[in-house]
C-alpha cells in the first residue's frame, strides 16, 4: 500500500461519521467500465456508483457537455427558467407516459416530492386519505419521510418516531395490498423490481394487478424507478415491461450519468403542486440537467438500451451457467443490467472481497446475493471477463 492509500484510510476513520462501512480502496480515475485506485491497480466496475454511472467513467461526450455547461452557466435559481432544464423536461415527458416533472438532486428527494404529492392528492381527491402502502424490503432513501416509507426496520428504528401514514405489506403480494387498503389509503408505492432489497423480481402480473386495484379504488400508483429507470432494466422505464402506466414515477441514480439529479414525474391529475408547495435550491440546475439531457439523448437516439438487453441476456446466461460449475451458486435473477447472483450460503461478502482482490467490483446486496450493475455501455468482452473472475473466485470461497 502506498503512503497515499494508508493516509486516506486513516483519515477516513478519524474525520468521518462512521455512517456506513466502506470498501477500503481509494478510486482516483476511471475510463469506460474500468476504474483505478491510488496504487495504480485497475478494476472492472460492475457497481458503477450503484447503477449510477450509466455511460461508464470519463465518457468523452458527457464530460464535454458538463465542461461546456460549466463554462456557460453552472447554476441559477429555480425562480428563473433555464434552457437545459426545459430540454430535459421535454425529453422525459416526450418519452414517458407522464405529463409533468419536478427536478431535485437525489432519489430520496424525488421520493419526498412523490410522498407530498400523494398526501395533497388524497386531501383533495379522496376525502383526506393520506396513507401510503409500501413494501417490506422496499427502499426509497434515507431522509425521514423516505426511511418511513422503506421496508427495512433497521433503517427506521434508531430514528423513531418516523413520519406516520405508511403501511407495510410483503412485496409481490397483491392480496396483501388489497387487505391493507381502506378509506385512508391514498397511494401504493413500490419499486418495479426491488434493487436494494436483493434484486427481487415480482411476478409478471404484480404491477398490472396493482394498477387495476388502484384504478378500481381510486388511488395513485407510484413507482420508484430511481434504480430501474433510464434504461437499466432493458427498456427506458421498467413499467413498460408490465404494460402499465404509473400515476407518479421517481428517477435519480442513472439519469445524470453520475451528476446528482432527481426527478418526480406525474400524470396531470396527480401533479397537484401549486406555487409555494415545494422547492429545491439546486434541483435540476443547468449543470445537472445538461448532463441529464445528454444521458437521455444517448438512451433515446442510440442503441444503448438495446445493448442493455443484449448484454443483460449475456450476463444472465453466463451467471446461470455457474450453477453447474459451483455448488455455491443457486441461481440468478434480475432484468437488463441489474442482476443478482443467488448463493446457496451467506458468502456474498467473501465473494465480493475476493473479486475485489482479483480486480472486479461487485456489491453484496444481501448476505446471499451479489449484485451486478455495470455501465449500460458495457461490452460483451467485459461481461465475459467479469464472469470469468467470479467463476475463479467461487473456487476459493469458503476454502
Ligand atoms: C438508491 C435508491 C433511492 C435513494 O436514492 P438517493 O439518491 O441515495 O437518495 C431510492 N429509491 C431506490 C429504489 C433506490 O435504489
């Protein structure tokens, strides 16, 4: 380890609130799917900033757009109009089933806006209904309202009392949603596929069933596409694969290619904010939305989403193939380039540490699930290289 590497580790432990356990490497540079640490060691990056670096690292086109915007206008208050923001809004509304957008800086903030919309919508349209049905193992962020909506008790309990009005049911259980519905219910709030919860793919009819139930009851269906949106699952939005349209959809992670950006989209009838209801100083500023517009153009105008489907199928096939080669592999699941490798023992942490040593970044999203989320422009050769590393690493795990 170099002097610089040792110093970063020591400084981190003395300077930072220890809010999360970090992987003890310092990344200094990236190019495409590859990153380098401060010792010069390179890694294939199948974490991509947690499904955020959608175009990979140091993408020349994205870097140029950001640099040009920085030389032109980085930030203006949302009390004025700005051109990159309008351009991104047109792309989002023109290429989704939603009608209006509110820009913020992160997934949690996008979801805060969604929760506020549901509360106000219920007040105006469903006799003051305010409850939101959310799911066990669902994840919506770390602010007070979004931990209150997240289905992992450990994230909520240290900070109780949480925001009232959230009811939890099991994911992929339509009957449980029906049973939890009452006159106070304003909305159902789910991820099309649970990412942080362990790459949990619901039954094909789940979202359709939720849509029909919300229509029948006169409630909002809100989809958190912070992780699944912007091409990640092989279509521009994951909801397309279910053949439904949500009333509200939230985005962040991949939308800015790594620049902080969040968006809350709503159908006209659910877009109930009026002047003074909500705001954000940085939300959708020119720098972030110029990056977002560039990423959206790549998704819409190039074969990037087709690449997600092709490389996603390749990754799925290769991970499934490991079942025959290692008793530790129990299967694989996911969609597009958001994939989970299921292990037969709780060794995801060890697999990830050994992969890191072998030059591959992966994420142990659950004790028995390793998550793969490479850049959307990952190549076939990089998929093969990554799975080859996983195959070698599995031979050493537990040994
Ligand atoms: C990551 C994530 C969030 C939180 O996003 P932040 O930008 O970290 O606030 C919310 N919902 C889902 C589904 C996510 O994956």
